[in-house]
C-alpha cells in the first residue's frame, strides 16, 4: 500500500515587494514571458536555418527507425546539435523544433515571478506554487532514489518525496547521494551550509576509519624490490602503507560496521621487453596452480602479474615459478642476433635464457604439441612446417655458440617433472 502525501495549494495574490521565505518579488511576471518569447523566436529562427541547411545537404542524414503495428516507421533525422534547446540524441528531426516550441508555450501558461534571493542575491523565476513553499534557500538539491527496492517503507518515502517536490522549482531531485554537493547553480547559503556538513562528516568518517583494525596483505612481509618477475623488473616500493577502501557491512540489528582495512605494499615495475611501466600491489605476486573448480581450473598455472605485450602459457608459468623460487638470473622472450623467422626479418625468440656472470649459459624452450605434429588450432600443416624450420634455427644457433638448449615437451608438463629436468641439467 502506498500512502499519498497531500500537496494541494491555494491561489494567492502575489505583488511586487512581497517576501516568500528567502525570496523577494521583483516584478509581476512580465520579464519571464519576455524571456520565453525570445527563446521561442530564437528556436523558430534556428529551425528556418536548419531547414535551409538540410536542403543544401550540409548535414549527414541519420534516420530514426521505429515499429508500429507490424510496420517499420522511418523518420528523417540529421546529425545536428541544436543551439537553443537540448536533445539527448546525436541526430534531430524537424518535429524536435516544434516540440521545443510547444514546451516553451506551455510554460508561459503558468505565471512566473522574478525573484531575488535575500541570502545569495541570485535572480530566479518561480511560480505561485513554488512561492507558497516559503523556500529557505532559492535552489538546492534533494536526494531521492529512483532505484527499485523491496522495502515498502523506502518506496513510500521516495514516492511521497517526489509528490512533495513535484512542482517545487526551488528543489532539484537527484538520484545519487554523491551529487548532493555545493555547486554554482545552487543557492550560496545552501552551499555554505552543505560545506560545513561535509566537513563535519569527513572528520567523523576519519575518526571511524582511524579506529578500524588494520591487517597486512598477503606477501606484505616480503620485499620484491630488484626481483625479475617474468618480463617485469621490480624497480622500487613506492608506497608501503597503501590502504584498501573501507568496506561497510550491517549486522542483524542494522548496525553499520566495517571490515578490516588491508595494508599493501605498492611496487613500480617495468617490462624489459616493451618498456611499459605498471604499479603492482604485493598481494598480486605469486604463481598459482589451477583450482579444482571454476574458471581457473581450465587455465592451468597462472599469475596476476605480467605484461600484456606478450602471451604466457601455463607451461611457461611453471618454469617461471621454478626459476624465481631458486633465485635464477633469467630473461624471457630472448632474441639473439642472426636467428630470424622464415621472412628473414622477424627475430625468433627463446622462451627463457639463463644467465651467469652476464652471459647466456642455457636456453629453455617449452615445446607445445604444435612443435611435434600439425595442430589445426595453431595453423595446421603449413604452420607446422614453419615451426620445424624455426626450431631447427634455434638449435643450430645454440650448438654453434655452445649454449645448452633444454627443450621440454608438453608430455612432461607437470611441475615435478619440469623441476627434475631443470635440476638434472644443473639449472637449479
């Protein structure tokens, strides 16, 4: 059941000099009529110019398409932004001008008096119905949600609020609480009052937030500075007290409380392949096995920290994890001079290169199924032939330069097996 608020008003005799709340009447409504008549004249003039420009083909046509009784209705429209009225589409029709004029003509049917706010001095034009509300400020926002709610009490409150301010031109209903803030369009007296309220609320919030328990994030006690993480170099910790946004929750007794605030370390990282920089929080570091259920169960090993300049397979994340945990100096996607693809221009890259004393001592290749037989997903027969040629080029270079090349087959794509292969080859 919705309870309707009675908002009926009586006619009053408004005269120049009378005061209604913070408003003082300056005229008998003549100026408002003159302003509206000028607006109507401007729109008519703009319409004539628009019609002429359409005839000359100055505007791009973008028609509106509608549906009525099984028939498609096409309304001619043109890309144009009106000067003297607002539209919420990119294109306008001839009837938009007529509708704007009609709305203005309707507004002249209700007498609006020129008023001056005695608090801020701004000039407004208000109807008798608005004046009878005796506004304390000349113009202000009021929060009124239009979102659906299961609460009958909240629905009734919102409905009555809309009815209460339905014809009150001194009030602007806003759908977002965050929009109830000072603005030049509002009364200066309301702005000053609201600023004080917001300041007091900010002080109160600061005290509440200061009292919320802090909890260190995962990996907070570790220092990643100087670490090579896949293609990212961790340059420095730029903030060791980065806090999460306080998240409120409500108890069964409707008491508002907050979850613990998480404290992070934030690191600046740079990709040595493309040069891109990014900020990473400490909780994101880590290479994780596939989960038992959900999306990650299909993706294999994964990490939330990487650069978007190249793709990384689950197979490669396994190798990354082993090398990082064993403190191995390595790089990924390593190109060397003289090893090019079939076009003799595109450099071929080794998945991993292990360094000792600044020199490459081993290459590691994670060889997927497409390296051993044609796979439709990777280009079939043609791509397999190219892949074999590229692999042979890499082997040739490694042999000529006496660099160990470790090729790990997809058949050995298990963490323990990969770790054993790297250990047997004296990489870890």
